[in-house]
């Protein structure tokens, strides 16, 4: 497997996302099959590698994961395959792994069992997004079935409650619930294994309690490291597959269409209500106009000239204000004389004080 940065022609791995995008465009133009009519087969493979490299490096999470595991991916793992394009090198590493497993007959020192998850981040691991023998769904369904089987064996060995099988990857016809259940489970995968096979020391061979405790602490550290690595790799693989799974893309497109239909229906309902409100308002206005016209007609026939003010009925003088005493200036009464402030006398004073 080639270095993804090298595939895009990037020399500095600290480059920005914009530089990754520019490098992808340049490499895509170079290796697009339509621009290499005399070498379509090679161009198709190269173009596929360019697309894969950009898919990984354009996603922050996948790029960070690749940067952290780049050397392991390119150079292979001490306990499992990966890396290298030379078939002879891969065969030699496989032979070494088998020899180590045969030599480590002691369960305390036996290497971890199960598939090497890191091998499955390679786009060349499958051929096409179909259900064929080497298709996308067949390859990864088999992988997760094997991982789940290992988890089941460890679960039964711990004598815990009955094991509940994990959701499987399924085929191209898996339902929406099955697909989403798979990614929800494996994206937060927690292993039931004890990882005792990762122990480096046998506490039973300790000379005293202090050495035994130190061995147990070291073994616990190795177990924790292996557990963290396996769980992280499986979760990252689930994220890796989710971004490439055509079923997920179809589910997302279907949900977008449903949301658009719901939004359109909501807008139509809102417009209908607005139209109904406008119609009712117009009817009400028309009814009110008709009622007021009828009232005006009745009042005209009965000689009604409009409302009468009480002030007009009580008035017995003809001042410009139309009411008794309306022209007088208001003021405060004097405390001493009981009259108005400013020397004006009240009604009793005006009568000369006579009874």
C-alpha cells in the first residue's frame, strides 16, 4: 500500500486541507481514465488510489488516524499483516507469524488471536460494492462476524450472562434499521476480552510478593494498551466504512427527501391556513359592512341624527363651550375665605353674605 501523501504528490504532511484539495485535483486530472485513452487500465487503478487517498486525507478524523498509524500501515505489524506491496515480503511475514504462534505454546505468552483490523483499511481489500465473493459487503460482513465470534468465546469463558450477538454488517439489501444498528454498536465497540494473552510475565514464577505485584502491574498495562488499540481500531474502521457504505448514502438521501417533503407539506399547510384566514377575514369585513349599512339605513328611516351628549341636554346657557360654567377659569380655593385663589369670591361671598 502506497503512502497516501505520496499518492497525491504531497511532500509535506503538515500541509493544509486546501493544499490537499489542490493536490487531489492535480492528481485526478493526471490519472483520469478519459485523459489516458492509451493506458486506461493503469489509469483506472491510479485514479482509484487517488480517490481513496483524498477520501482519507480530506476527513480530519481519518487523516489524524492515518498520521498516527502511518508507519505501521506502510511497514506492517509485529503481530499481524498489513503494509508492503511485495508478495514475497507478505508471505515471509505470514510465515514468521505462524512460527511465533507455534512456538508460543504457553497460553500466558500466546499472541492475540483474531483478524488484523488494520488490514481492512485498504481499498484493495474488496472488489466492487456488491455481494460477490470479494465484494464490499461480503468481505466486511465476514470480518465483523469473526470479531463477534471471538467476543462470544471470551464472553462465555468469563461465565457471565448469556451473550447477545452483535449487529452484523449484512449485505446490500440490509434494512435501514439493520444498517444503523450495526454502525451504532461498532462505533462504540467495547471488547469483552480479558487480553490475558498479552501478558509478558507469569506471576506464578515470581520470587516474592513484591515481584509478583510488579509483574501483575506490567501485565495490566499491556492488557490495557492492547484493549485500547483494538477498540480504537474497530471504532475507526466502523467510521471508515460508514463514509464509504452506499447504503448509508442511500439512507441519508432518503431522509433528505422525506425532510424536503415534510417541509413542503408544512409550507403548503401554512399557506392554506393563511388563505383560509384571509377568506374568513374578508367575509367578516363584508358582514360588518352590510350590518353597518343596514343600521345606517334604519336610523335614517327613524329620524335618528346621531348620539346626544348629556352635556348638551343639561346646558342652559349659550357660552362658546356649550356647557354651564365651562368658560370660567379653574383655580384653587383659598383656605381663609373659602373662595378661589386670586381674589375671586365664591357663591356665598357674591351674595353679600346674606342668608
